C-alpha cells in the first residue's frame, strides 16, 4: 500500500511519470522506500528548500504509522 501511495504522489508531481520507480528495502522493523525519478524532475519532487520532500516524507511516515510499521523515504535520480 505504501509503495502505491508513494508512486501515485510522485507521478502527480513530475512531468515524466513513466520514469517514476519505487524500490523497497526491508531491514528489521524498518522499511526504506527508494523513489527514483528523472533528473529533470528532481526539483519538482524536492521543492524549494526541500519543503515538498519533507512533506512527502511526513506523509509516508504517517501512512506507515497507521499500518503499524516504520518507513523511510529516500529520493534519487535515475
């Protein structure tokens, strides 16, 4: 569910939604989601002074807490 949420929000933000990809890495009680976007769309996902990225990470954290798990979001370019 979180993977789908991340993908949906990211595709809504970028100009090239086909380049959006989410990888999942689980370690212990924590799950890390790696969001990969086109290099041209990095600014749209990060936002000014990282405000969009911070809000995105908060959204993922809240959704994970509701499911009873811990989650982190890492944003990288393709």
